[in-house]
C-alpha cells in the first residue's frame, strides 16, 4: 500500500506546467529534478529506506515528466520502474498529472528547495516531501 501511495505521490508531484507563457517567462516551480526526501503519516515522520531515497522525478517545462523508482532486490538498490507522463498547472497550487491514461489532481506546495504533496486517505493525512536536486 505504501509503495502505491509513493507511486501516486510521485505521479501527483510531477504535474505543474503553465498552459501559456504570459507570465513574463517565469518558470513553474515544479519544473526541475526532485529527489524523494521523507514522508509523514498524520504528522509522524516515516524516514525512507535507502532505495526510496533514490526515487526521483524529472519535470520538464514542456509538460512531461519521468519518475524513477528504486527497490532493493537483495544486491543493492536498482531501478524498479520508470514512469513517463504529462502534467499541467491548473492554478492555485493545483496540478494534474496523467500517466498510462489515468489523471490525478492534487495540491502541491513549495517552500524554498522543498516540494510537498499532501493526500488524505481514509482519514489519514499523508505527506511526501521532495528536495530539489
């Protein structure tokens, strides 16, 4: 379940592009490379394992992203899955991402070089934190 939540978090965090460049050329804060940093469940921190700490999201200004997930199969961390998708900044910190035909809409917040993804599921609040590379 946690791997699925992480996957959805990574996907949701991968959407943030403006549909027009009327903003004087400023870049969406979502664009760039991000590494999975830590996670929380109802404000209690659950540190990531060594492989989860290698998970990344690479977000392009052209509205695409790549998420790379890692897993330890017994001989150290290896790339487990690479996911490609598209993203869009819907405004007011709301982003959508689409991967394999499924679209997710989430609130994504930024503070300095940190990106936060919050999700409430079954009354439990999950927060995944990413750091800009």
